[in-house]
């Protein structure tokens, strides 16, 4: 796109790319700091990636431990909030803080325009003094490479696109992946079909009384200890270990919460295991995680060989006017969680405020 288009761009101090929980947390602190901003979200409605999760998904932390800054998530009748409850909360959060979200707006690129950043999209351009990328990972589901995968004729669905077990009723299904999504999807599939859970290693199941709240507290203590140079002061148990939410406990009681080690290759109608045994398979559900959605940042030459951006506390090392929030531990402690993103968002906005002030002083 030529420089001649820049004068037509919308002028703004800060542009946030993405409209999920991370974007809303940043927006809250920008609003409180009195900084002008816009949220550019490529989704048709509020709720971010929560709009695309499977129907029965629940958080594994109580509502009060799943809240964004400023407003506690309303309590629920059950122990853990449902996906619908989370979507309602995020929708009301936008209204409560009058967040200027424009949607659906798909930002295709961010590029330099003088000392500012030009965002190009399918609905116009924005010229910003600073940019916060908060696109998350949902748009880039990861499926590992397997020999023979291209020959497999069965269904393949990533957890990003799994909704409910009905389409798999009575079929032979592999669930591949050892995280909480794999355990929860296995639990409900096992009620309607023959399902095999494939994990690299035996999953780590947490005690029944350990939920996301406890995990976050433990992770916070470990983070503090690391910062202060102290030894790890708390029991093991990470945010990726299996939380025994009610459906998973019920699967354990039925004796189906068992996993096997990976197969070695696909056939056109199934898989071959390490001992040479063959199994017919009708469908595979990949619960194998995601990668950061950062294609829009490639014109800035900030995306490294690993598909990430080199950052210090969420701020790009290469591009001083760029912050990343909500992609995982590499850009902020627990930043991909509802409660954990608060620290990253607050820190980013404090830095943005200083950056904008210094930029204005230099141009004065």
C-alpha cells in the first residue's frame, strides 16, 4: 500500500488488535489512563475465542477467580462458569466500560509510517502511535506432522472447531493431546462412542480439591520466588495439568480416563501403533494446542523463526511502539488466562503512557 493512503487513515493514540479478554483488559487500563484508543476485532460479536469453544466447556476456576480488572465476574449457580456465562460477562464488560470496539475488522498488516504504525484492514486504515497485538492463538490451531496423515480418509477436527459429541456417536475416535481440553473432550465423547485417548506421556492429574484458583496462586508464588531468587516454595502442579472438573471425575469413576502412548503412523482407515498393531479409526480430534496468530505483524520484521516476537515484559525488542498481550507465558506471566492477563495489561499500559509522553516531547 502506498504512502499516499496514510493521510486518509483514522488517527489514534493506541490501536488494539483483537477483541477478546486480553484486549478488554488493556482497554480498561487505557481508559483509566485517559489515553485514546480503538479496539479492532475480526469477530462478529463480543466474546473473543470463547465464542468458538465446545458447547459444554466450563472454566476450572470460580467466577471471582476468573475476572478482568475492575469488575468481578458475576457468580454462577454451579461451581464453575460455563462458556455462555463467560461470553455474557465479556459482552457486558464492553458495555460497562464503553469500550470502542469496531467489528468485524480484520487487520491484515501493521507497517511503519514515519514514526507511527499504519494498520491496514478490510475496513480501512488506522494510523497509531502505539499498537497492542492481542489476537491470541485460536486462529492458528496446531496439528503435529504424522507419517501417512495425508492418506487418512477419516474425519479430522481440531479442538478449536469441536462443538459436541453428537456427530461422533457410535464411531471409533482418537482424541490426541494430553491437556485439559483432551481430558474434557474425552470425558463427554466416551459416553457416546468408542474413544482412545492418545498422549505423549501419562497425564498429570491434580488432586480433586485443586482447581484453577489454587493453580494460579501456586504459579504466582513460583513467579515471585523466581524474581526474588528463592527456591520454589510450593507444591508442583502447573496450569497445563489436568484439573478434575466434574465431567473428568465422572469419567474417572467410569474407568475411562486412561491414555495410551502415540501411534507411529496413519493408514487410510486408521493408525499403526509402535508394536505394529493396527486400529481402524473413523475420526481424530486434535487437542494439540495453538500457535500465536501474528501474521499481521510480519511487515514489521518482528516475528522470529519460532513464530513469536522477541519481547521484554510484553514489549517488542525490535519495535518500540508494539506490545503483545495474552499469548502465553513468553509475553507475560499467566497472560493467557482471564485473571492472569491483568498484570500484563496494566504493565503494558504504564509503558505505553510513558512512551506516548516521550514521543510527544520529542516532536514538540
